[in-house]
């Protein structure tokens, strides 16, 4: 059936191809769009890594589970799926205009008359009266057909535009999916970072509790003034004040992850309560060349299809400047009996041609508007390309700098741990004052948090790099609308 429809569509379109108005869309090669041959920052141009399921490179089962569940139940993705369905049905509607419209009708009627035999009826009041009766039944069948002939290709261009918009909607769906994947990963990294910071603060509180006790003993022994115990108390209170803020941030990250999975805010609290390390991915990723990256990015492909759709709309507008031809016909048959319905058949054919004579420049303004929209779509296409290249280079630099910061903070943490141990030992024996101990342990907490932040920044930059490279979807498969409407995402009660 599909093959027959395609053949019929081609049969209808070929004789009219020479009259199709508007420019034919031709993809612009990357060289004419100003795409450079290589990135302006150091990048590995080896064989590009497989980034379709980039989250598996972090070797974190919890992260992988969250992303895969989010792809199934995220509400933004669900909305994008229904927009894709709408785009497909718009294509079906536009394509239907290339075929005739046929309708059929059937009916019967019954007429009654007083002519005929006599019938006697006794009325409720006992009066007897009589009247004559008679009647006939008639049957009819009919069919009508009409066709708007696309002489100047307006309908053909409409189909081209709808087909391009359908493809763009598919790429938009892939873009939403990638965005949700990255947002889940970023929030997950942030959650693990906050867990680490909370753990650092609690361990620091244990040390400061011990310091406060030591300072109290030394004050009671008359070895130091009460200044030491007050400094210890103040430092502990400042560290304790950090925890409520961290816990609020942690709760926000957990709630955000739940919402990204289409769940109530508190649905993941138990699942994510156990502390886990900050995810770590590979140190280097081969990104290939810019043109290769652009072919992988669905947002760039969507912008290109939007340009193709806008180009086709010029032909739709220009076709309105020319005459419109409509042809049609009908056949009818009627009889007093069903077995004679085909004895008498009548039919008619008609054709109508219409041309706008004067519309105060409205149609030509529509053409100019379509041309302007195409120019805007081309600039939007180029802007999307530039932003894509910018994102890759920004992610490359962010990853490299985060890796260097992690190396330096690892050294700083090791030094801070040694300093804190020495300061504590010396304070116990009276070889240093409490201020020195206080500073050493403050540096220890800061270095631990800075190292955790650098690791989180490295993971986040890696996520951004995978996203910038077009990861998170299979570029070899063009997204299409499902044949049946997808079911609503599962709720927490369905799990």
C-alpha cells in the first residue's frame, strides 16, 4: 500500500515539476559556513570515541540507572515526543492535499399521501371515520470528487516544508534527550560533591570538638588563658554553621533529580542517601574535527532542517501569485426500488480556475516575508554552528584546567594534612599556640573541599564535552514518531 501511494504521488508530481515555484533547497557545505578545519585549542583528533552512551564511561551504576530511567520518564522528553507526533500528522495532512478528495452518500425517503384505499378508524370518543392513504419510497446513491491541481507547486512545497519540519522535530527530540541526560549527570555530580563536603565538615567538627576539650584542659591547668578555649568554640560554631547550608543544597539536588525522572521531589532520598565517590571519567577524549562534530549534533541538524522548511515556504507563498485550478465531478443515481438503483445514473464534471487580481500587495508581502524568514533561518543555522564549536572548545579548556587544579589541590591537601598533624602534636606539648592549630585545621578543611570541587568540575566538564560532541544519541538513526501514542510516564505508585 505504501509503495502504491508513493508511486501515485510521484505520478501526480512529475508532470508539474517544471512549474514548481520557489528555490530548491541545497545543503550548504561546512566550508561555506566558515567551519574551521581544526579547533583553536588543543584537541585530540584521533578516531572519535563512541559517545552514544557516554555516561557508561564514568563506571557509576547509579548514574547510569538515573539517566536511563530519565530517558523513559522525563516529562520534557514526553512533551517532545508528542510534538514529534504532531509534526508527523502535519506532514500527513499536507501530503493528503496532493490527492483528490472523494466522498459518497446514500439515502432513502418515504412520502405519504391521502390518495389510495379507504381506512376506517374508531376514535376514542366512539366516532367512526374513514380516510384514504398511499405513499412511495425512493432510494439514492451519490459520489463526489474534487482535486486542487498543484499547477505551480504550492502544495508540493508545503509537503517539502512539512517533511523538513518533521525531521527538525525529530532532531529537537534528540536535543531534549541529550539535555536531560546532561542535567541528570550534572545534578548527580553536584549531589556527590555536597555529600563529600558534608563529610569533610563533620570530620572537621570531630577534630574541633577534640581541640575545644584540649583547650579547656589547658585553661584549667593554667597553661594558657581562656582565649584558646574561646577561639576553639568560635571555630567550631563557624564550621557547624556550614552544615545547614550544605544540607539544603543536598536536598535541592535530590529533589531536582527526582523531578528530572518525572517523580515527586522526595522519591529518591532513600536511594541516594548512601555516600558515594564523585564520578570520574577518562582523562582524555578524542573529539575529532569540527565538521565531524557538527554532523553528530542534533541541534545543528534541526537548524539545517528548519532552514530547508523555510526555503520551501517561499515556493508556497509564490504559488499564490498564480492561478489556482480546481477540478471535480459527481455521479448520482436514484430509483423507487433498491434493485433498480443502477438503472439511471447521472453525472457532471466541472473545472474552476481562479486568479487574484487585486489584494493590495498582501500576497507579494507574504513572499517577501517568507524570504526574510529564510534569511533569518540561515543566520540561526550559522549561529547554532558557532555555538556548537564554542561549546566544544569551552569544555576542552574547562576539562584541562580542572585536571590541573585537581593535581595541585591534591598536593595542597597532603601538605595541609601534614601541617594539621604537626600543629596538633605541638599544641598538645605547648610548642605552638592555638591560633596556629586553628589556621592549620581551617586550611585542611578548605583544601579537602577544594579538591572535591576540582574533581566535580572535572566530571562536569567531561559531561559538557560529551554533550558538545553530540553524544547521547545515535546519529545514524533519524528519530521518528511512534506509531502509537506513548503511555504516560510511570508515577512513584506504579513502581
